[in-house]
C-alpha cells in the first residue's frame, strides 16, 4: 500500500509534501476514531519491548529522530505509529528561517536524502509552550538543542543554556547537537575544549536541580578514530548519559546518484549511512567498555538494520529517512522482529 502512496508523494517537493502530510495527519487526528484506528494498525505493545535506559522507561526502543518534528507540533500524530519515543528539534533560542529553499533533496537510487535545512524552527519558547499541552501516554520526549546561526562559537554555550533552561520541565532528556553540517562552524564545537565547556556547563546546571535530566551528545559519522577517542573521554569525564550516533554525513562516497544530485550541499542520510553509523556505534561501545548508553541512528530501513545497530552496542534506535522511504509500517516490522 505504501509503495503506491510513496510514488505519489515523491512527485512533489520533499519539504513541501512533508508539511502537507503532517498537516493532514493533524486534521485527521480530530476525526473521531482515527487515532484509535492508526494505533490498532501500527502500534505494538509487548512486555519484552520495554527498556530502561539512562533512568527512563521506554515502552519500546524505536524512536523518531530529531528533525522530523522540529517544533513539537505533531507528537500525538506520530505517536500513533508506534514510536517508543520522539525527539523534537533541533531548536534554537531565537526563531530562525533556516537556509534558502530548496534545501531538501531525494536521492531515490540510493534511498537517501540530502538536507541543508539549517535549524529552521520557531524558537525554544514556542516549543516549550507546545510541549506543555501534549498528551504523552507513556511516550518519552527528547529535546534536541542547538545554537542560532548568528551566535559566534565562543558564545554558543549561552544558547545551549537558554534552550536547556526553557525546556527542562517539558522534556525527558536532552541532546546537544554540535554535529549538523548545515550551520556554519557548528562542527568545530565537536573539538575537545569547546565541547567540554558546553557539556560541563550544562551538567553543573543540571545537577543544581532536584530532578536532573539525561544529557546526550549527537555526533557526526565523519569523525576519525582519534576524534571518537576524544568523544569517549569527554562523555566519561563530563558524566553525561550517552551519545547519539550518528548525524548526517558530508561524504558522497559510493553513491549511485547523478553528479548533479551528489553535488547538492548538506548532510546525507539514508542507506548510504547504514554501515558507517553502525561502525561508529561499535567503536564507541567497545572503546568505552559499554560505560555509557548509545542511541543508534543512520540508515535504518529494515528490521535487520535495526538489529545490527543493537548488536553493535546501541540501547535504543531512531529512524528518519527510513520512515520516509519505507513508510510508517517500518516501526511495527522492527518491533515484531525484536519480539521474535
């Protein structure tokens, strides 16, 4: 069924059709019986799927990655598809339009996407207000936070503090995003000194509260082994909860896509990222002696891909491009496989 729907959807601009579909889901959510119908088709509950990771109980280990719902506007709609958790954002202190359009491109031959969205969002205050109204029903919500494009890197820590403070009471965990390739200079914050400053500052702020929130770091797949060694050391020294591996890649190796398609600037996601993201998960898991939690994301298009991430050392997984190419039924396929 989804193969037919996808043929129609893929005739339209990727960003435009995304909002058309999500707006339609929002409208249908108000139709009596529709949410219950969606849950009956896509949701799957089983005691063996429950997982406790960094102190939080997840009803299942399959999440929706950040970027799909930047402003937290469609959480209840997406929860109908069986996700155990949803990560909103990346959000910045001030609203910003992101990069010029077009800024998202399909590489159909590779089952991939290239995006250079640029942290387009309505700002952290708007997101916080929205999250206060969401019906959660056991759903875990993560907040992915970043810096505004115009904030110099030396002042970036203040942007992360602002987002952290505003979202503290309305999210279950935080993700520090310093790995998007679409904000100029952002990846420089993955270097040891600035990253230690950001994470230590947030941890001090976190530990001042009677209730603390798990903090995770989202990293790029393009880091060298030496840089990954630094990441392990940083996570252990700052005592954050773990890592999300990985964000999109700037690599264009081994693509079937045309030269024109490959030449688009931005981060590549989808099947071409499957192997590398799993390699990073395995490296971090083994190098750290399994001392922190890892959420695996990157090129999960099947139950087999999901299992490989878990076998490599991930405690939880997230999907994004696989959700676009394989459809909402992918979540249930993965969950059924995990039960077996």
